[in-house]
C-alpha cells in the first residue's frame, strides 16, 4: 500500500468511446477534493486502447506501460471498440489482461452498493440492504488461457484451460478475510466455487478452509456459483465479502451491478503488491460518445477507490458522502437502464457542489 504524500502523479488513460468525457469530469472532481484536503494530484494522460492499436499497432505502447509503472496509480477509462479487432477475432483495445498479468495485479475489487433513490430491479430492496464487495482473483482461473486457447485443426472443437494455483488462491483469499475486518461490521466471507464438479474448485475451497482457520473472528459461507447467482438476487443482504475465481467474479459482479442500478454506478480496482489501476467497469459505449449523456458515476467512484488506496481515506469519504447525498436529495437521478437523466456535466456539477 502507498504511504501518504503531499503530491501524487497519476497516469491517466482516457480510453475509447465515452471514456474521455467521463474521465475528464472525474479527474476534475478528484482535483477539487484533493485541494480541499491539502494535497495535489498531477494527472498525466497516456495513449492506450483501441485508438492506440489503430495508431501504433499496439493497444498498450511500451512508453505508456513505462509511465504507468512510474506513477503512484493508474486511472483508466473504458477501452476497446467493437469494430477494432485482432486477427484472432477478439477486441484489440481491451487492456485488462495486459495490465493485470503484466503488473501482477492479482486483486480485482468490485464494491456493490445500493444508494438511496436509485431504481433497482429488486423493487423491495432499499439503500443499506445491498452492500457487499467482490474479491475476484485477477491473474489466473479460466482467463489465464487468454490468447492461449486451442482450436482443433478440423475446426470442430476448441479448448481453454483453467489454472488455479496455491499461491494465487492463498493471497486472494487472505486479502478477502483482511478486508472483511475493515468493512461494515458484518465480518463474513463467502467462498464461491463449483467444487461439487471440478477438482480445481475443490482445491480452491480446501485452501479457503485452511486460511479461514486463522480468522476465527470472521464468519464463513460456502456457495456453488449457480446458488450464489440466485442468492445475490433473493437475499443480497446476506453478503459482505465474496471471494472467487476470475471468470466467476467477473460475471457475478455484473449481476450484482444489475441489483443496484446498473454497472454505471459500479467501479473496480485492480491491485497488486507494487502497482494498481482503477476504472469504471462498464464498456466504452461508442454509440453515445460525444452526446453528453454518459453516466460518469462509475469513473467518479473509481477515483474514490483510488484515493483510498493512496492513503487518503478522508478524501475518499468526501466523494462517497457527496454521491450518497446527491442521490438522497434526488439532485441526480438515474433512468432504469442506469444512464443519468440530466447528463454527464450535470451529474458532475451536482457532486461538485456537495463536495464544497
């Protein structure tokens, strides 16, 4: 974890599609909060994503990666465009694998929280009923096969291999127990797997049980991933911290987003022992780019997570209170699809007034 400083250098990747517009308002708010709390954030933009691939033939140029390694943190907008593809058919601008594996960012942290007056698919739930965090292993699992899958010479079959290691499992599970001690007092960690079918997940669950023994103050829960998907809808208040494999965590955190107004209000942190990057978890939405209607909250809340990581919890709390108060007073409102009724700038201005 970084130590508190008076000045931080942040590598900014504006991203593709709506990325530049939501990152502009988010960085502006972050600088406002920093000034209020007596420190400085220096944002330096770097090229990466689909546009960089079209320009350089590489979505993450070496110069950008080098700058990211020198920064105190990386603040990344959504990258990738559906029409910009690699020769194998996958999107060229997606950077998750390059950053997560290249910088060993083994923790993917995705808080799921229902704010006041936010429309949710779970009409009987209110603010406070849903407040949990997904701790997703970020460097192995099924996604470890990214770029290494095999298609048969006949073209009739394909395979990807899932990898779960002891080292990878131990460090992510231990992190899940540690943050359960720091959160809202529930002190509960749920292990999500498919250990009734796959030996790799039985291995993961066994390691979870070993580590749980060292945390007698933390309650444990065990769910198969299909049961977890149901429970996150039927009884979300049951959960505090969930820990699971890469693909399962990716899917379930988006399901959680649907219960709190959409992934437009969900942010993500990717953290390792040396580096970290913070991002909105939604896509680049090129269809609405430049129209001023993109919801910037995911980027703003990613900035809140970044401030917390940079040992500035008081500044992070200022953003969290402002967002919550804006919803509580209906200063900002979301449509059922998660978009902002008043547009990008109006959301940012409402939060800015509350920060002041």
